[in-house]
């Protein structure tokens, strides 16, 4: 999908899709994540929109599948009652692992190429909106979203490979 088409799709349907996802999740943060991931997948997927339905319907199907996948992921952890889980004392290990993970992410960011590095840092550490990030670079909000999500994918891949 070319950038112009992606921007038009995003501008035309983001709020409508966000509202739909809010009805599913009842959580603004989850709805934002799913809506962003929906557009990311719609824009970056090798499979293109076939035109067998309306664009909004296609986006809703992607969002619904992402929501279902997320619910399944959480259900695996909710099925086991807390009292059945043995206390393994991993809270300290988890904290250490989180610190190690944090250092690993910073090392990956240090070596990451621009603009991915800066966009990721502005979003995560600077807590800027995608619109604000786009304006910093003189680009669109959609460009900032796509660049951020590509940076996230790069970080995940590099973490898995190290």
C-alpha cells in the first residue's frame, strides 16, 4: 500500500475504528493499541485489500481479530487461580530481568538507525503523540505511527537475535 493511500485510509477511519474498538475493550489504552496495530497491519501487510467489502469493514475485521488474540493471551494467565501458583520467589529475578531487558533495549536503541531511533525515543521517553512526532519531522501523523511500529519490530527482532 502506498503512503498516500495509507494516509487517506488512516485519516478517514481512525476515529471510527477507535470508537469500534472501545466498544470491544472498554479501555482507552487497549483501544488505542489495537487501533494502531490494526492500521500498522493494514498498511504493512503483504496481503492487500481485495475490495470484497468496504475498507472500514476490512479494518474492523483486523481489529476484531487482534482483540480476540489479545483476550486469548490474557485468558491463559487468568485460567490459573493465584493460590494454585507456587511462590517461586521470582519477583527479584523478574526485577533483574527487567533491568537487563531495559539495558538491552537501550543498547539496541543506541545502535539503531535514524529516524527509527528518535521516533521511538520521542514516543516512549518523551511521551509525545504521533501528531507531535510527525510535526517534529515535518511529516504526517501516519508516518510517525508507521515509523514507530517499524522501530518496535526492529527492537523485538534484535532482542530475539541477541
